[in-house]
């Protein structure tokens, strides 16, 4: 059954949300997997199981938290910029015809 022309397959906000979720998933998963595997390999080499593995996992938690915080901060500041631009425009438009 064909889709109506006025119903796009993916709207821009939906695509942005999915993109952000995908990016945050990788931001959390990649450091965890890489540092845990690296810690496991070093543990086998040194015979110090599970200490380096635990350090790698803890380090990946801190790294992932910092990366997610940085990404969130960028998104919030971009949204604030958009909101401030829209607010200034709206206020300017509303006060044009007013007498002070």
C-alpha cells in the first residue's frame, strides 16, 4: 500500500532522536568493551586477575560519563542558542508597534 505524500517516512526530529540514541549507545559501549578487554588481556599477562579488568571497567564508566556529559552540554547549549534567538526575534516583533 503506497504511503500518502503528506506523511514522510521519518520526520527530522525522529531521525535526530534516533541518531542521538545510537551515538550515546556507542559512546557508552565502545569504552566499556575496549577497556574491559584490554584489562582482561593485561590481567592474563600479569596474572593479576581481576584487578586490571576492574580498573578498566571503572575507567570506562568515568570516561563514558564524561563523554555523555559533554555531549549533553553541547545539545543544551545549542538548544539555548536557538531559544534565545527565537525569543529575541519574538520580543522584537512584539515591541515594534508599541509606544513607550
